């Protein structure tokens, strides 16, 4: 639990904070709270009153004014464009972001609508045709957003593979290093200037897609969102939502279905389809290398046989 509180700087009394949130947002009487352990960035908890349930998100203490502004701006873009997501709620001062001093901390928090369901990561089931239909509807709506907002590509994205590999090469097994080096020759041939850009979510993994009790899908976490390479969303959905290394043939079938369904609304270019498999692999390598970095804080070499459990999750 202490690792979660590291995101805000120290352990604080969440019950006491909950009473303050109820007052600040004019909510009903506090009933209970539960810390959310899924996710790896901000600190969040469920807040239940006598009549409603909400999500309270405390932004990571390292986020600066620009980060907080981006959080609010991108959320406003998603809500304005009627993307299926839990809405931000305003406090009694008609503000989305509440700035508080609490138990010696400067806190930036917001209150979100609660979606009664679970994220796809927690559900741990194979994605279905129905899930893909709904996910495509959301994705197309995002890709049709006309707002232009600068994006900073996440280090997990295929855009960052070369620098990620150079930074963490020393922790990889010899075979893994050779594999990535050989792949980088193919990756270097990709002309990113030929890839169409539009407004993208940029982090549509399983943990950022909520499935409600009535089987509707909602997206969350827009900190990476902005105007970027369209294919990044496609690749992340294929690698992180569709692909299941225990069901490879099923995964390939679902990938074809997903691409066909998406292209009923937005046609991918010939070049996008040509480089798609390369970028799927690039994104998977970036993810795998960064996972090694988490597990290998002492910079010891990792046996390549153990590496495979990560590689199989993302590389088809």
C-alpha cells in the first residue's frame, strides 16, 4: 500500500479527505471509501455516499502546472466530443480541479463519475466481437475529434523503441539484445512521416477500458492523448487488448475482425497496413524492455527464457 501512497508523497487519512471532498463537491453524507490499486500513475479511490458512488483522483505529486492543465484540457476535449468516458464533476466553485492543502501536502484532485464495472485487465477474459464493435465505435469517435493538441509520445510507444533499447540494453540477455538489434534494422526503414496523424488516445490498453455491468465500454486516462500517429492506437489495441498468447489463433482472428470493422469507418492507407506488423513488434519490444527495467532494478542480466513471458504477450 505504501507504494501507492508514494504517488502523492506520503500516507494520508483517506477517510478524513473523503469528508472534505463531500463538502467541497456538495455530496451526500460519507459512507465508505476503497483505494483503487489498478493503474500506475495517479492515486485514486472510490468514494461512496449514502446515495451515490464516485471516483476521486489525486494527481501525482510530480505533475506540474502544465501536466495538470493538459489533464483538464484533454478531459474537456473528450467530454465536449461526447466520447464514452466517466465525466469530470465540478466542485462548489465550478472548477474541475480542486487545489487543497491537506496534512502537509499540496493536493490537486478531481471527482469523476463512477462506472459500475471493471477494466478489461481485471476481467481477464478474451475480447469478444461485441467488445470490438463497441471499442471501434469509441476509437472512430476519438479519431474524428477535430481539436489539435500537442502530444508527447509515451516511452512505451513504438516511437521510443530505439532510445529505450539503448538505455536498458545492459539488463537484457545476450540473445534478446541480438534479437532487438536485428529488428531495429527493419524498424529503421519505417517512414513515420508517411503515417497519417489525428487526435488519438495513445494508451488504450486493457486497464484503460472499463466494461460496465450492462456491457458498455468506457475509456479513461487521457494524459497521453493528443494529435499523433493514428496507427499507435491501432497497435496498442491489437497488442494490449486483443492479443492473448494463450490463444494465438483466436487473437489473429480477432485482429482481422478489428481491422475490418475499423476500416468500415476509416480506411487505413496501404503504407499503414504495410508497416503495421513491424510497429506491433516495435511496441511489444518497448513494453517488454521497460518491464524488465521494473523487475531488474539491481541491473542484473535476465535469462532470455524468462523474457519470453513478456514477449509472447505482445509480439505476434
